[in-house]
């Protein structure tokens, strides 16, 4: 049984930084595509970044150059370092995982319905 447990988040002023973490249990190996999504109130969930089993990361335009995703396969941990935060980054953030090829992870990662495992979510609030 795979479980994802998130930590981090909170409130920060615009321009500040926050770090989110996601610890996975139940992984049988490292062949999981791991991603971060976020959801603004009243809007659909948005894929913002993914990282494949070899550490290749892809970002949405909305967070590129400000957010950095990383993973530690030995510890089954995923991180999201968020810098230069903006009020529009305010949202509930979720980590997600799916067993997949690296090709799928790098090309089709935004399809949220495919992800079978989700963290509980953590709120990030950025004030102006």
C-alpha cells in the first residue's frame, strides 16, 4: 500500500520562500513518476512539476525558474523548493505518484487522473 505524507507549507510574504516535502511509503522500487500539483479555490488542479526516476525534472511555465523539485530515491522523499513566491501561488499543494516509464513522466505528466497516489495536501498562502 503506497502512502504519501506531506509536510511543509504555511504562510509567507511575496518574494519569500517555502519548502514542501512528501515522504512515500510502500514503494517497491524507484520507478515512480512523482509530481506536484496545486489547486486554487474554485479551480481545477494544476500540474506544476514532475521528476522522473532518474531525476529529470519538468516544470510548468507558471513556476519555471522559481520552483525546484528534487527527490531522494533512497529515502523515497520528494521536495519542492519554492522561491520568489507570488500571491498567485496561493493554493493547496499536492504531491502525487504513479508507476510509469520515464518517457511518460517527461511527456504526459500533466494528466492528473492517471496518478494513483496522492498526498493529503498542504496549504501555501502568499501575502502581498
